[in-house]
C-alpha cells in the first residue's frame, strides 16, 4: 500500500553534562505544534517482527513528583481508552479503569 500522506513528530532533548534531560521540546507537523516544551515523554513502539515493545521514557530533572504522578495517572487512563478503542474489550478496559481509579486514590498517600 502506498503512503498517501506523511506526518512527522519530533522530540528534542537538551541534556546536561551527565546526559540527564534538562529540557524536552516536541513538534508535530499535523498539529501545527513547534518546539512546545514538555517535562516528560513516554513513547512506546511495537516491533511486530520481533513481537516486542521499544520504549523511551524521559523526564526532566526539574519535573515535580506530584506532576509525575498526575502524568502517569493520565497516561494510564489514555492507555485504557486507546486499548478499548483498538480492541473493544469491555471487560479488560473495565479492569484497567479499576486500576486507574485505585492508582488515583492512592498516588498521593
């Protein structure tokens, strides 16, 4: 199948002398987003040939812990939504939502 449109998403990471992220910027052609600053990025890519996931998980050293917890909670909810959209598996999506609720209720304790 021929590709009819190409879209590019870029992530640029500014590192300190120890290669620890200090700044993260992302751009998305189709979203008209250019060098928007971010504090954290979680990226997962499925390798179908090897049946394995490649992940890049980055956060700046200035990211507050309470924001990291909120970021993880919102990411888990988004994963649950994506999972349901992709699979229509209501039972597992509900189980994932239960965990998201549990995570939210307990993340600040």
